[in-house]
C-alpha cells in the first residue's frame, strides 16, 4: 500500500511539474497570459487530485483482489481524460482576455498529464512477486 501511495504522489508531482513547464513554454511562445483563469496552484492541485483518484481506484481493485481489472481501469481513466476536455472546449472566457482561441491549446494537453505520468512511472513501482 505504501508503494502505491508513493506512486500516486510521485505521479502527481511529475504531472504538476510537466504541466507548469508546459504552461510557461506555451505562454512564452504565443505571448499570452491566462493567469486570470488558471494559475500554478490550480494546475498542481488538479494534477495531484487526478493522480490521487487513480491511486485510490488501484487500491480498491488490489484490496478486493481484482487486480486483473486494472487494464479496464486504465481504459476508464483514458476515457475520462478525453471526456474532461469538454469543459475547456466549451468554456467562455472573459472579454478582457486576449486570444481566447488559444486557451484550449493550453489546457487540453494538461488534462492528459496526470494519466500519462501515472502510467509512465507505473512499471517502477511493480513488485517482482506480484507484477500486476
């Protein structure tokens, strides 16, 4: 269980750092500033919450000896990541924001960072005696 918690926390930190780096690169490259809408705290918080939820789902499956369903959980996580982009696509920004058409290009990739980080570091946290 401790191994799983470390996995979730590290994935959350990795996703947060990646998202913040992406935010800075994107805003610098396109000369936009969306700090009125999103900030580093909200980005880091959402990444951490996403990874903690994935960890909790894994923990439930492992606790109830349903580790063979982890593949289906991964599919559900991917589908939910895609479904979560509906919000930014339909979001109407304040009129004071310049270049509102660039906002989805900033936040949509960030919706995939938690799952990407979680799945990327998963092999490093596998136990040799229980590779699921």
